[in-house]
């Protein structure tokens, strides 16, 4: 089966790519296809995150295992597209380059039969130009759920050690 995706840059301007890729391909293949479609060289760290229909970030599927061995890490190379994506699970969040935080919404648009004469993966459509630098992220909290009262919750003096509940000379 062929999985058709729309990959949308998390930005104010409309920048997206539509791609088609075989369902038995790995998420690493999808990562490489997305990187190439947006003009990245593919040399930076990246991860997919399982997401629900409201784009809430869930479990990470990493390009490389960077853990210290204690936690089990799901890897892109070991995870097929068809094992993660279906009619009920249509969304992934893709982050490329953790220093720059290029963030993309990956939405499954269609699952169809393979077309004769088409080589996959296939860039179906491209819209918009990737900006020179990643879009700024708003981490102020006013529009993030659970951060409505952030000014009250985070208004403390870092130099007031008594409020931290530990001895400042603890080591």
C-alpha cells in the first residue's frame, strides 16, 4: 500500500510538501524523504512523536538511541510506517535538528494502491519556501494549556535559597 502524507511546517506562512511512500518503508525512510523534500541534508538528529487528532505530542520514535541503556527507545529504522499509521492514527509530529527545532505536522491524507510506473518515495506537491531560520516558538505560555497562571506560578527569586527547600551548601 502507498501512504500519502502532507508534511506542514509549524509556521505562520504556508509551507508544506505532499509525499507518497510505501507503507512497508521505515520511519527512517520517511525521515530521509521529508529531509530531502524540504532541502535539509539529513545529517541532524530527528525524531517522530506519536500524536493524536489534537496534535498532542506522545511517544518518541528516535533516529538514534541516545539513551544510557536504561530506557528502551523506539527507533525509526525498526518501525514501519504501516505499523504506526492507519485510518485511526493519522498524525505524527516530526522534529528535525534539535538545536534549531524545525517542527512539522505529518498528516496521513490517504492510503491507496501502488501505481504502475511510479517510483516511491515520490514528491507529489510542494508549496512555499522554507525560511532561512526555523520559526520562533511561543513558549510564553499564554496560549498553552495549563499555563494560564504562569506569572503567579513562576514568580520567584532565584537567589532566595530558603524557598527551594534544600541547603545551599548541600555538596
